[in-house]
C-alpha cells in the first residue's frame, strides 16, 4: 500500500476537502505507530491536521494539533499557523507572541509580517501594524530579487506602464539598494531615457538584471538594468502577496487618517485586476499577459 505523500495532502488542501485531510491524518495523529503509513514528517502531519481543523473553524482541535506539531519540531510555519488560530479566536496577545517567535526563527517570510500586523490592527496598534506591513512589502521584493540569476539568457520582459507607478518604483529601488549593499558595491545607478533605450536595443545586455561599472579608483557601481524592474513587476503579478500587503497597509493608514492611504489604494486597484487577469490566463492556458521575448 502506497504511503500518503505531502503532494497528495497538498492536492486535497487545494481542493478544500478538509474532511478528507482529517480522515487521512487523524489516525496517524492518534496512534504514532501509524506514522509509518505516511512519507510526511510527523511535525508536518500534525501541522496539516491542525490547519485542516482551522479552516473548518474547529479552533480547539486546531490548537491541539498545532501544539503537537510545535512539540515535535519548532518551525516558523507551525508557530505562525498557531498564531493565526489565536488571532481568529480573539486571543491577540498570544497571537502576537507566536508571530514574533516565528519571525525570530525566519524574518524573511512576508506573510508572517502580514499576520503580525493584521493582529496589531485588531488591537488598534495602527502605528505598529503600519510599520510591519511596510517591512513585509520590502521583505517580499527583496526575496524576489535575491532569487534572480543575472544572465544574458534570462527572459526579457518589455516595459509596461505599470512599472512607473510611484509605490512600485519606490519598493523596486529599495530592493535594488538592498542588493547593492548585500553585494558590497559602493554606489547604485539607474539608467533612464536614452541610456535605458540603448540597453534595451543591445542584445548582449537587454536581458541582464544588473551590471557592474568600476571607476579608475576601484569603486564599484551597481547599475540596475531595465529588465530588473520589468522582471520584478512580472513576478509580483504572479501571486497576490504584493497587493494584499499594499491593501492592508492602506487600511491602517486610512484608520490613522493619513493622506498617504490614497496612494496605496490607487496602486492596489491597479495591481489586483492585473493579477486576476494573469491568473485566469494561466488557468485557461491562454498564456501570460506579458509577451516573452
């Protein structure tokens, strides 16, 4: 008899068949000897079971099995999951403590920053929520640019007017500055106008994300290429994380009566439909809304 795999459980989760998840995993949770029937680490099985109960709004069982998961292995994801349950139960202080612990283990998870800020919003700690949503946005973009493999054979994405939106430009530049510091370069430069057009027309450079310029004194400048911004925008439109974080930050800005909220709502209203079009095209096999060159 084939063992239950993580792929099988994930497929059932995606289909939102939470009763089936429970049916498959509960016997294992109740009798450790049954763990031989799965190819999933026990801590992960407990977490998946707890998550299934959470989506069914059975918070008591969710807490029980998520705690068992943490006892088996403390991981940022199961701690975050338990924090979400406590937030849904209205036990905000417990949720804050758990989300903070999750970030202690891994502070590169943008949706954990989102969960922490979301809980702080319920506690009317709007200034703290605003700060942590901001961190989540920056972390998300930094994660993306860290994964870029600078190569002349990379896919080139043509310019899209969305790329000139003020918030995208702001956060994309922050991500570029982050790479500049991470790679120990002395300064950063962004070509525009004629210089950018020349790069796009150069087949040997147009697909690059960045280039390095060295002065006579040995100073290194991180030259951010147009395809860096175009690729980053393309990747942001592949999932909802960016506009969700923007929207959540817009809400707490609005709750504080800050004029800046309008700028965030404007960009959310622009990005959300583009993401939905992209998702629909991928689902129907009609291709991406971007033309790959």
